C-alpha cells in the first residue's frame, strides 16, 4: 500500500509497539527538573525497563 517492504513494516511495527511508560516518566522528571531545579526530580528511571535502578 505504501510501497514499504514487508520486513521494514514488520520491524517498524515491533519497535512502535514498545511500552511508552519509561519515556513518559523520564519526560515528566525532566519537566520537574526544568521547573524547579535538579532537586525536584526525585525519581531516577531506567529508560530501558521503566523502573528505578536496582528495582
């Protein structure tokens, strides 16, 4: 339909279907840091797993 190869479409779909929770948590922490300074970002999130380090 769009002229994309089947393998490309499959890989894109796999990557696009990932969990966005870690990204959203990191973005929220970044926004808190920008508003109030580094002390406002209390939670550190591992972007690969979406959990705090060691958790």
